[in-house]
C-alpha cells in the first residue's frame, strides 16, 4: 500500500517539474527571437514569474554571440536619442558610418 502511495506522489511531483521545464523552454526559445518579439512574450509575464527563471544564464547562452577580443563590431542601425542625424539617414545612425573616421564608444545600461 505504501509503495503505491509513494509511486503516485512521485508521479504527481513530476507534473509541476515538466510544466516548469516547458515554461523555461518557451522563454529560452523566445530569447532567440528578435528583441521586439521577445519583449512581446515577456510582457505577458507576471512580476513574480521573473523570480522563477534563471534569466541571466539563459540570456547569456541565447544571446552570447561569438565575438572575440579585437574582432570588428557588427554593423547596426539605431534611432538617435535627440532625433538628429545626418541628412541621408534621417533619425537613424549606422555604426559603419563612423568606421575609419572616429572612435565610437558603446555604452549599454540604464540611467534611470
């Protein structure tokens, strides 16, 4: 009798584990999508849900990239903060436009 109960409790304990792993898989797949799509997925996440995710390790694996020290930065386009830029690009600036002209410092973080 007790073996049956233990087996049943073990099976019941697997259900939340499988749900949690499926949840992590959905988040990990979303991390591989575009930033906009990932943002949309995460907008449905309730605040306490963030405490259930090993977010930083998953993000580092999903978005780690393969740049080495000394490699040339990949080209990208960003909107300017003050909405001013060169005439040909409108309100956007392209990193490659500065290549060979002047040093560029990229700062990632929040000032809020």
